[in-house]
C-alpha cells in the first residue's frame, strides 16, 4: 500500500521502450547480448525483449555479472526509497539499505563481520538474521550491496571530477589504492584510469573552469520553483543565496567526515528538462563529495517516489503532485532554526537566525559576494554567553533550548541526520528544555527525513486544512484524524497543505460533525 504497484517484466520493458523518467532508479535492465546493465531512461538503441533481464537494484545486476552502462551511468539514478507497513522483513531490509547507502558508512570496517554485527545490533536483530533477510529481499549480501554502492560512487567521481585516483579511492571508502584498483578491475574489467578515459571526464582548462560538477537525477514530477521558493523565504544572507527564477541555489557548507571538518560552498542548478541537478562544489569539498551528494539529495528530496506518494495524496491535494519535502544540509542548523521559529512568523525566525550568523558565524571566503559565512557550530553556541543571546532578541526559554540542543549535539549524545533512530531521537529532543512535540516533529520532517511526521498544533496547517484553530486540542484531534488517511506520507501532506493545494472532500465531513 505504501509504494507504487510492482511492475512485471513486460511493464518494465514498456517503460524501457518509452524511456520514462518516472521509473528511473526503480529498476535496472541487464542486456544479455552486451553484458551491460542500464537505467530505464538510457537513450541507446532499445534491446530486444528476449535479451533483457530486470533487476530491482544495481547490486543485483552486478551480482548477475553485468557491468554498468557508460552512457546512462547507473550511479546517477535516484535511490529507491520506499516504506512498507506490511512485511517486517522488507522493512528491515530497507532500514539496512538506508544505513549502508550513507557514504559515512563506507569505511572498510562496514564490510567485515564485526561491522555487520554492529549494524544488526543497531537494527535489533542477530547478524545471521540480517544476512538472511538481506539475501531473501535484496538477493545479495550486505557486503556485496555496499561494495556496489562504493564502486558506483567511485565511477561517478572518475567521470565528473579530476580528483587523483588515490583520492577517489579514499573518498569512496577504500582503505588502499591497491584494493580500489583490484575492485574496479574485477567488477568492471577496466582500470580506474581507463574508466575515467572511457567516460570522457573533463580535462585541462575545461576541468579548471567547471570545478567538480556532478549530476544528480530525480523522478518526475518535481516542482523545482516551489522547492526553491520555500528555501528562499527562509534563506540566511551570507549562508544561502537562492534564486527561484533561475532555478539555482548557492550556500556555504560545513561537513564533518571521519572526525575531520571540511568547509566550502556549493551551487545547485536545476535542469528540469533532463530531470537532473548539476552540482558544483568548491575544491575544499572534493574529497568528501560522496557525503555531500548524499546531503544534497536529502536537502532537495531527490530520492522521493512520486508515484507511491501521489497514489495516497492526490485525491486531497490534486495540484501538489510535484511538491517535495525540503530537508537540510546540517541537522543541528535546522534544529536551531526550528527553535527560533516557535510561535513566530517565518520572517521573524529568519531575522533571529540572521543575527546568530552575524554574531557567531565563521567567516568563509567564496567567489560569491552573497556567500561569506558558515552557520555557527554546535560547539560555538554551546559555549555562547546567554546574555549575548538575549541581546539578539532571543527570549530566555529559547536561549535555554538552543544551548541544551547545542551541548547534546556537541557531546555526541544527539544525532540529527537521516541516519538517526527516530523514536529515541524524538524522545531525546522533547526531553530538552523548550522543545515540545511541534518542534520535534518539524525536525523529524526536515532533518531526520521522516516521511510521516506530523507537527502537532501547527496553526498554519490547521488553517490550510480549513479547521478552526481556536478550538485547541479538539482541532488537533480533528486534524490528526483527517491525516490518518495520508499515512505514511503525512510529511508530504503537510508541505502540500502549507502550499495551499488542499481540497476538502465535497461531502459533509463526519469529523466536523463529531465535534
């Protein structure tokens, strides 16, 4: 019920023949006559039906002996993100894949038996059960799955950047250049240098001008203007520069990878006709490009499955099919901004956040006049003078919330990214002073990437749904009952309601009659 209807092989072949971008990343096709596997959007000559084998994941195609296409480049496909409320084994396999997809999990320790045991403990099962479930639902072992993710990431870096091969190996999670060369040669039949040459990586003055530019795909429909307009209304000068009319986003970036901090900038340019995003980053971020790509995909919700979401939400939000849930590059930054947004307008919250940036934001040199600061780190705000926070217009309750939040993140007691355990993180957030259910759910919606978040008591949401927000808890109960039909996609319903796309049923609403 929570993803698009599974396709049989004949339906997949029809999608392949039409190059339908809605199915990009939902399956891959291996061509037995060439030994190559492709995305359904590949523009090469369509193979004959009897020469096609279909796979749900790239790892399955590679396990079957197929090599990735150098033209459509399977590493560019959106990741397959679906949620199940029916099959416990499928849920477990999907949770494991989410953890293994994160580049910060790609160190070599993740592919040995000790790491698989740690992963299984995180998921609450035995390592033997995890391996069995992974094999049953994905068709490959966890080690094989993460090896494919690492190799496809390396393939993208070889194609789109001029990073030295040794740095590509390190960024892709390989402990040594020898192991990296051996893995590329064994899986793809080419050395890294040959692969870079065959994929026409930029060279010379072209590479110098372009910087590190990679392309990230999405499944249509995608309303890029709406996404950028949402971000533009909340942008912080110096940290962000959003141009909805030009379909472009600039912002500064701070990433902590492997215990090291990397700072720089990025430019994201939407290319709607090609259903992709061109991402250009500063030289200082080249070595952590896989982790940055992962964050950008979450920020712009590029891996959503519109077919599954719209199957549930379209009847109530008929004009919102292309809307996505904006995420965040840094969970701590987003959480601080959520605290500042409690019971005030978007403009007032932006003003307070801007004062924080001007007071404690770290200066950064960029080629853009509009980008010159990083958002304050957790360590900085944890040690800030409360009186100085008060001088910025931040009331005492929110001062306490921000500093408690900063201390929890700085000490490592609280993780605020898409890999965090949802129930325990929500509990930990609400245990902090000044953070209630609305703030915790808003953080879950954007920072934790939870598709079924529901910000309890949101007045703008109640008004958008046509409910009388003055009725207090009665309105909250009514809204929750109304939203029960939108599970597990309530986060998307919230964004569509805020955007004004909600259409109430034409018949009398029994929920109103019950009040």
